[in-house]
């Protein structure tokens, strides 16, 4: 998967930006791939918790928000992850 200067090799579980490796944890990569696979639609926090973390019980946690913030810091403007108030997150289709 490629987005301008960002290359994602899901099989090798590697991400690079402008030819330089970007270190993502396994969870950050799983979150990024899920968001990109569902680009163009809102993914809710409970959905992300279930799909990425395997948490299906209703919990109040900021872990999704914290991981989104880390992805934004690491990837800069290469992937636009938009917050949708009281709903979740959405990425643009490539």
C-alpha cells in the first residue's frame, strides 16, 4: 500500500516514509491498517477496540485516542486521520 511518500508493506509489517523506516508498534500498525482498510467511513472507538485490541466488553478508555495521537505524530501529514466528534475516526480514501 502506498500513499505518496508513505509505503506500507503489510506482509512484511514495515512502514517507510520518504525511503526512511518508520517504527510502528504492532498495535499501531494494526490500527493504521484497519483505518486504511475502512477509509472513507467512520470507525467507532468500540469497533477499533474490538478489531485491533480484541476488547468487546464496554469499557471507558482513552487507549484508542492515545494510539491515534502517536500515529499522527509518527506519520505527520502522510495519512490524514480525522476525529469525528462523539463518533470515532475516519481516514480519506487514497
